[in-house]
């Protein structure tokens, strides 16, 4: 999901999320957390977490992505980043696509990155090695359109959540709303530092009843809430 840079300020130093998808989530949070260029030295650790742990390989890939991002055309930067990873880790699609998005964000000098390549790829299995210039252009354009759609939808849902803020009476409800606006999803445990657990459950149930947030899992326990 697409968020503004300030929405990620609270997540500047997040605790590592659990589970096998944690490295992928971490790299996308990194991409959205600020301009890539000043933080380029952090790439080797991120690359290693995505399955490129051979001696010297993370550093070599980070340098290859920096070289790709310096090419005179953004699509050339995307293609070079893809090929740099495929040449050494063809089985790491998450790393490959994230590398392309990172190189594109650095080439464009954005204040934070967006997963345009990730969003623009077709669903299902994709032969990344077969992507030529025209196809990559279509991928980036499609990803841009999807990012704009996500931005509009999130803006609408964020406005709906803001609108119910005056109707909430729970202590620290405003801070819980602020955190919901800043995060993709929250559990009751995720606001335990702001509000007691029982009160948090009631607040989330109230927000769902008002149509301000959604319960994202469909489960009766370990629920997650978000826009």
C-alpha cells in the first residue's frame, strides 16, 4: 500500500517482524522509509536477508545496483538492476524485483521509494529474465497507475477514520487513530503501550462498527485492523 513519507516516521526503527515474510516486509518498509541514496550502505544487510548471503555477494550486488542507478535512462536502470540479481540469484524473485524498485527510486531522486515494478508485474509466475525495454515500460506504467489507485483509496479511508475521531471517548483513542493511519495493520498488542487490552478491543470493535477500519484477517482471535 502506498503511504506518504511522514506516515512512516513512527516506523523509523521498527522491531523486526516475525515470520518467513519478514525480510520482504523489511525491505519494502526500507524502500518507503526515505530516499535510498543516503541509506545505500544499508543495502548489503537487506540483500543478505533476502537470500544472498554468499561471501562478498551482498556488497557486490549493492555496488551493481548503484551502477545501474547511475545509467542515463530510468528503464535502463531497472533492467540493469534486474539483470545484476538474476546473474547471481535467479531463484530470488523478491530480491530481484525489490532491487529494480530500489534502483528506480534512486535514479529518480525520490524522497522515498515506491514499489512500482512490484505493483506493475502480472499476477502469478513471471519470467523476469525475459522482460525487455518495452515490457518494462508497461510494467512501470501499470505499477504507477495501481499506486495512484491505492493512494486514492487510502486517502478516502483515512478521511473516514479521521471523521469519526471526535466520536471516540476512549482514553488515548486519538493516539490509536494516529497509529492506524501510520501503519498498514495493527493488532491489539500493537497499541498495548497506549491503551489497556480490553479497552483496545472495545475501541477496535467500535471503529469497525462505524465503518472506519476493517478487520483484515476474518479470524476470531489474533485479529488485525487497518484501513
